[in-house]
C-alpha cells in the first residue's frame, strides 16, 4: 500500500513503471492511497497532481501577457492621451 498524506482528491494520480494505478483510495479518512501490484523493489513510482497543468498554463499565459505589456512600454507604443482645451468664448 502506498499512502500519500495529502487531502484525498481524485486529481492525484500514481503510476508504477508507467502503469496507471487507478483512482486513489481514501486512507485514514483524509489521505490518498493506492494498492501496489507485486513486483521487484527497484521500480519507478510517480505521483502527479493533474490539476497543476491548468495552473501552469495560466501562469505561462500571464507571463506572456506581462512581457507583451513591458514590450509595448519599452517601445513607446503606450502614450498618454492629450486633451485639447478649446475656448468657447467669441469676441
């Protein structure tokens, strides 16, 4: 049994040697757990929080937007609007 002491959430995935272990089980009323298939002791285990991909994409888009804004400022394309005051008096 593999136990991950994080709040139980189906967003967690686990693989052993590239084979998906399926949905996590609820362990001790809060944690994630997976039954490990029998095999040699030197296996590769990967735990992944899959919603993190969406967060990473959002951070990347935000970073690109910030770079675009800095580029516009650096090239002088962002200018203050000038206002013209007209006198309405005729003499």
